[in-house]
């Protein structure tokens, strides 16, 4: 890449004013000054602190840090200076605590609730902010407008006497973003953006959205919609599970609506998103409140890993482009909605930090805010086509570990345009939705589970694409060109001795070295480490534990569900087995006919509520002789029941018994049908058929059938009565309705689960096992 | 006069030959020079079964006629073989039913009131009502079952009667049988080394008694333990033994042609064969398995003998050898055997890997004078898919035997020391054996001990088409084709071994000259 001319744009500043420049070494210019900074625990703040501590020995950094949970500001600062880049300066000071004591003023406080600031501050650097592009609207205003206002107010208060007159003129350095230009196009000068927005009114309205949306989320209509959605998924598991999910959905809905409100408000006024919008308002706040003091606004573009300092490739956390780079390396980013010739304006972090330090040392005119673009696009542009080539070539040479399947195939981008990518994505989403709906009706089997797992993987990918593409869509097509004459003049005015340490001319590096040798290796390194670790560690821990060395003995329960878990059967089938033998052939046919006719109704009931389904089926037992039923089970049905047992299940039950655990069978089936399994279980909880005085079944149960949440309640009660430790206990079940029961033990295992339970098990890191049940006799063969 | 068995040498005109391969068949083109051993054709059946039964009962060997042994007020017990013999099962009417009807007629005539029927299952699974009815006929079943006079033996019953101590250990048998004034034992003879008084000990004995015969020491004693137990029974009980000898028509219509020599198949046989292959290929595995495990054979009765157990046994053995013996020249380097899906222990059930191994290897070592058809250090190639599938109803102890025992060791001695007692007394297995239709916990051990001889005799045992993991678990090797199997064994038996294919079933007893 050819080096850009040193000055591309206007040599002369409008108005003929001189730019504030530097006339000495930075360490001398800033000697004896106290620089108050926010956001020191963040990406830029951390490096800024490092730079001050290592290169400006006579400057005192004061840091405003908020308490996070139980970690005080000081504790958090100890954590910061214990990081690797501080090693040298920390050791020179004799330790983290000593370094803080000797060099750093720590002020515990929060934005916008800023505490009183020290009166001796000279410079305030505000680099705290949201890292997210799509915060909820109220949060964006709180951070970027109210927070800035509060900080400046406290700064002015600290520099004023009791009457409110300034006794000292501080220098306020505001870190904004180049993208405050919003949806403007073309050349953006280092000057305030023209707009006539009343930030106070906007802020009040933005904050008001929270109450509005919160209230709306609590209206009957909205709650009903959310409840229905939750019920579709969780009805089987019970009311409390559904309620918990409804509330979770409501909170998510509020959050999503607040984000949407922010984005829409920003777009309605010409900004890409609420982040850049509120940042732009923040700049206006700075200009207004800083009318009496020295003010500089630094606008970095996309800040990525360092070019030289503290070492090439230094980066903290994941920033803007990394998830996309990694997704591309994994072969999961098939296309990108960027214009191939649009410029992606990346700037290394150390250039931003150096620029901040240099700006701190300038003396801008009071009342005139100075603006600095720290950006690369004007003189060293990198297009999307360019970065795509760089990244592709990097991953071609250094592929990510693809595990057993080898490195992923890297997608080839042709940049078909945003519309086309959007169509591709929404078609995929529609296809996914259709597949999902079909799957919900598919019978349970190993194959549907495999399909569901594939679908879930596809869903995660689609969600990722949807999220990132909608976030970055605007940026990927921006045609902004940030003029950086102020910044360039400043870096050129650095003292020759400061040049190697503090230079921030973004035209000095070429993108091939930056992307392929510095940035990409640095952002992929943690992922590679993690991959290697995962490969070494092997599979995840399992809840299907080896019982041979289990020491819980009688403190543990092993709870098993019947239908579908240890036995392949269902209550209708059980009913027919139990009932038909005592009927004549004609009545048998009649009975089967009736059951078949009612089958659709039963299936509907089952989908709605398991308990009412069970009641409906058990109603048919009316008139059956309970004693005869029990005898029929013992003499005729036992082989039928036993031949439908899963051998693996029996082995597991027996292992639990051998380990001394109390084995429990919890089922909605009627008690007589569990008789063949009595030797395997210490406790059997089943539905008891109520009988009349003659011992004939009334068609009712003696109590409600134990399904869904009542199983969990039973378990908890039993555990408290018998000194059982549920955390050391085991539970095995196959359907989503057993989720509450599985959730209340320490070792839950999903056995040949239905898809909702499979997903829940995946989320909770429960083992999923297949207990094969292959009855030797077909379903339609009746016991004889 | 039926044609005797013979040995065919494969030449270039020999068609592909049928090989049993679990729930299916293969047509295998054997290497030139392979010896193929065909069983003799079926002997001539008895002309009139009723007459033959009457003749046997009324003029028995070494015993007074049955009618003279019956008197009013006596306790008569009739024990009979369970559903495992013969395999495949006999078409109705089962010969057991006919014999027992004849016995009951004589008992009624003699005024005997106290009659009980016991199915001599030993440690096999309890026979179902349907199976009892199938064996005994509807009339006998109806007369005795409802009153509880027709029962399955229970080897885990605590109240069995000790008859005395033999060399192999104490012999305890069913109390009703022991307390009877006469025990009539009805045996279906298909096997030269079964039957006799020993079968009464193993069919009606306690678990310990059965283990003394079929356990490791019993198997290693080469029949001495069985003979000893048989002697104790014969000495202690008044026994009248009846044995019906079957021919080797194990394929019923329409599959009878499978027992014929391939080049003698009629057009109709060939069409049936093509249709059968197509149907098997199309049907799901479960259906295929049911077809095989539920099929009935086309047996005829070739002789009925009655009287003292030892004498009756000698007569039956003579007939069976006549039916099953094939002479062959010398021992081969490599033996080939197709293992059918049906085994005595997987009727209406699943042939699990252990059953398949036992079925194949026990057939390989059936010989007239203790000389197997494969030389020591030779190799065996068998066909069976050996899927890892178990019947939870019939084979619960096999599941654990496969999962826990065989993963620890395959050595019979260690298995006996470490595991047998635990399985024998496991309450869950015992519960299932006594109340449901499960084989006893020790059953897999007995089968395992019986294949130990083949394992030590052969240098390599390779299963063609077997599930690799289960073949490995059992200590065997798996190959995908016969050619691969021969390649595997070539390290031990060389590149041009003598190969001998035992065209079974039907059962072939080797007489190696």
C-alpha cells in the first residue's frame, strides 16, 4: 500500500485560528498535573493509565471507579494494575498496592452519581461509555448525556469557589466517536456537527420511554400474548414454570422495545443508532457546559488492537469486528452486506491513547472546543474488499482448529449488496421457522432429536448473523470520510524524542502487516487457546455419573419416570392391556373402537394438560374390578410390561440400589400396572383408582395424578421427611413436563428426551442418554 | 432307506451354497476344494404314532409295562421337556401331548387320581401358558392347568427334596417329583448327548444341582458329572422314561427345500428361494427375526422308546446317530459354520451375541468320539450378525453378563470365581425367573462354559458379518466376507488350508476317520 500524502485536506483552518500544538516533551508539559479519568477499567482507559504511569512520571492520574458488587473501587484498581502490561511499573513500585498508593488517586463513584472531585485536578478525560451499539434508550441517555453532564458539573464545581465562580480553568477532554456524524455522507470535518436538537427534551423523552414501555408490558393484552407464548412451550411443565417464563419474556420484551425505541428515534433524526445519537448529543452538552473552560473532543473511529504499545496486538475483550472475524474464520459468515468499496475505518488503540495524552497536553482556547478525528480513512483507507482479502488470507495461512473435521471452509464473499444478503438471511429464517414448526409435530425419535440439534445450531448461527448484520449494516455502507488534519498537526508537533513513544499518525502502517501480523493473530489467540483446552479436556462433565464410587448411600434418591423413560408404553395402551382380557371379543372390539374414536380428543387433552388427559383416560376404568385388574396384571400383563422395559434402565436402577440409594418410581400410570416393577423400587408413586364398596373402580382417582410441578413438590417433601440430600440425588425422565422434577435434583439425566427437554438439558448441562427400548412383540399384539 | 450324509468337494460346477446367517441366508461361493458336509436324509417315520406309543408303553425296555406300574391311590407325576426342545418347535400336535395323553389314559384306567404335570425347565425360562398348551394339546392343558396341577418347575424353590450326594455334589429335585410313587419323564430326543436320567436332574433339579452338571466343573468333567447326577436320580426315584426320537426335518413347509442339497432344488424350490430372499431383504429386522424365532419345524417321529432311563437312552442315541452321523476323512484346518437365528433359548425372543456364539460353537463340537471336525490349532469361521440386542423379558441376566462380566474377563475360571455366585443369588433375576419368563441368572454362565472348549481348541475364531464390538467383547474376531475371514486366519493355518463347511442345520455329528 502506498503511503498517503501527509496532509490531504484543508491546510488552512477556517477562521485562520492556530491549531493548539505541542512545544516540548509531553512528560514536561504534563508534569505536576493531575489528570482525572473515567473508564479506567475499560479498554482505552486501561492503556491510558498504563501510558501515564510508564511515560509521564510526574503526572498524577486520578481515577473515578465505581464499586462493582462487593469489589470496591480500590479492589478493582488492584485488579487492573495486576495485569500483565503493568508488570514493569508495578515491580518498580514494589507491588500493586504500593503502585496505587504512590501514583494513583482513587475516587469511588459512579456516573451519573458523581461524587465531589478533588479541587486540584487539571485535566479531566472522560472515556467511560457503553461498549454496546444498541443499548436500551434510557440507558444510552443516562450514560452518554446525563453522565457527561454530571461529570462536567462536578468538575466545574471542583474548580469553582463557594459562589460558583471559576477559580481555575480545567481542560476537559471528551472521548466521543467519529460516528457521531450519523447518517451524513462524505467528508466530515473536525468540527461540531450541525443540528438543532434540544438534548434536554430528547433526554427527558428517552428516559420516559422506560416507564411507558414498562407500563405497556403490563397491560392485559401484552401479558396474555406473552403467557400464551410461554404456554406453547412450557404448558406441560406446569403453571409456575410457565409463569417464570412469562416474566422472563416480559423483561426481554421491555428490553427489546427499549432498544427498538432507541434505534428508531436515532434514525428518525438522522443517526444510525442510539449509541451514536446520544454520543452526538453528549458532544453538544460538552460544548455548552464547557463554554468557560478548555475543551477538546476526541473522536476515534473503530478502535482495535494496538500497533506498537504496550506491545503489538494488545487488546482487551472483544470489540466490534472480532466476532465477525472469528465467525468468518469458522466458516460461519457466508456473506456480508457491505459495499466492497466502503471504507472500514479502523484505528489502533495505542494511537487513540497517544492522541489523548497529546491532547491533554495542549492548551486550547477557552470557549472554543477543539475536535480531533483519530481515524485512518482519510489518508490510509481500508475498504471492506481489502479487509476481506486480508482476513481471508490470514485464515488461509493460519486456519482455526476445526476439531475432528479439520479446518472450516472459508466462504467467498462477492458483496452482492445489503438487499441480497438480507433476502438470503430472511429466507433462511423462514425456512428455519417452517422446519421448527414441522419438527414440533414430528414423533419423538433419535432422528428428530438429531434434526432438532442441527436446527438449533442453524438457529444460533442465524441469530448471530441477524444480530451482527443489523448492528453493522449501517457502518458497512457508510460513506464517511473523517478529516484528521487537527490530529495530524498534533502528532507532527510532538517533540522528536516523543515521536517513537507517542506518535499517532495512522498513515504510518500498512494494513497487511496490521491485520495479518498484529490484529488477527491477537484476536484469534484466546480462541485458539480455548479450542486447544477444550480438545484436551474432552467431553463436558456429566450428570450420568459412575455410581461404583458413589458415597451418598441412603441420603440420595434415584427417581425414575415410567412411560418413555424406563418403559415404552403409554396410558391408553396400558388401559387396553389391562381392560381387554376380561371382556368378550365383541366388547373388546367395541372398546377399542371407542378408544380410537376418542383418540383425537385424548391427544388434544394431552397437549393441553397432562393431568386432565390422565383423568379422561382413567374415567374409562369405571366398573372394572380392581382386584381382578391386579390379578390380571400379575398373571397376564407382567411379561408384557417386562418385555417393554429398557435393559439399560434396569441396569441403572439396579446400580442405584447397589449403591444404597432409595429408588423411586414416579408415574401417572395406575398403580396395578406398576406391580411387576415392585422389586426394583423402594417407593412407587402412582395413580390410585378409587373404588366403591364392591371393589369396583369408580373411574376417578383417589387424588390428583402426580404430573409436572407436583412431582417436584412431592420430591421436596419426601426429601425433607427422610433426610435426603436432593443435591446428591438423581432423576431420570423423558419429557418436558418432568422439567420441574429434574431441576430439583443435583444429577438430572434426560432419557431419550422430547425436543423441549433436550434443549433444556443442553442449556443446563445435563447428560442426555438413549435407553433403547425394543419390544419383541409389536404394539398391536394383546396380552393373552 | 434314507440316503446317508455325505461330503461334497467343491469344484467349478458347484453352485453357490446356502449358509445360515442369523435372521437371513447367504449364498456363498466356496473356494475350490472345500469339503461340504451334508446331513443324512430323514429316516423313515413311524407309520402310526398312536401305535408306536402304545407299543412303547406296553412293552417297554428293562421295565414292566406302564399299566402294571399304575395303581389306585398312587401319586403319579409326569414331567416333560420344556419348549427349548426341539428347536424349532414342533408343529401341533406335539408328540409330548400325544404321549402324555396315552399315559393319562392308562392312569385313568388304573384309577390313579393324583396326577400332576411338571414342565422340566431346569434353569430355563418358565414356559408360558400358550407354550404349555402347544406342547400338551388343548385337552390336557385344560384338564390340569386351571387346577394348578400343571406347573413349571422352580429351581430356586427353597423346599426341594435332596435325593443324595453324587460325585459332583448333592442332587436335589422337585418335591412333587421326589414324593411321587412313579415319575414318568417324557423327553423329545434330538440330541445324542441329552436325555436319560441326567436330563431329569437338570430339568427338575435345584439351581445347585443344575450347576453341578452345567457349571464349569460339570462341563470340564466331560459328561461324568451328568452321569453321576443321573445315577442318583435313577437310584432314588421310581422312573419310567419315554423318549420320542425326531428326524432332522427342521424346516417345515414351505421352506423344506432348505434341508435339501442345492443342486436338487426343484423349479418351485428355486422360485420360493428367490421370493424368500426378496421378502427378507424388504422386511424390517424385527419382522425378520419374528419369522425365524417363531417358525415351526417339519419333524416326524422316527422312534418311541420307553422303559428304564439308561436303556431308553441307549436306544435313542443309536437312532440319533443313525440320523445325524456323517463320516469324514481327517480333521480340517478351517471349519465353516452358518449359525441360524433360532436357538433353544431364543424362541419368540432375541438371539443375543452370547446365544449366537453358543449356538455356533456347540454345533462345531458335536462329534461321535470326541474328535472335532477341525484340527487343534485350526480355525473356525462362523456366520451371524451378533447384534447387541437383548430381550428384557427373557434374558435380563445376559444384559449384565455382557456389560459387566465380559468386559472384566472372558476366562471361564475367573468368571466362575468372581461372578457366578452373585448372579445365581441375585434377587431380581430370581424374582424374574420365578414369576416371569426370564432365564435364570446362571444361564449365561452355563453357555459360556460350554464354548470354552472351542476357544482353546481353535487358534482363531472369526465371525463373518458380525457386529465388531460384540465379537470383540466375546473375544472373537469379525470379518465382512469369507475371503477376509480366510485372510485373517491364514497367519495360523497357511494360505491353502483344508476348509470344511458343515452344512447345518440340521444337526450333524462328525465321525472323523
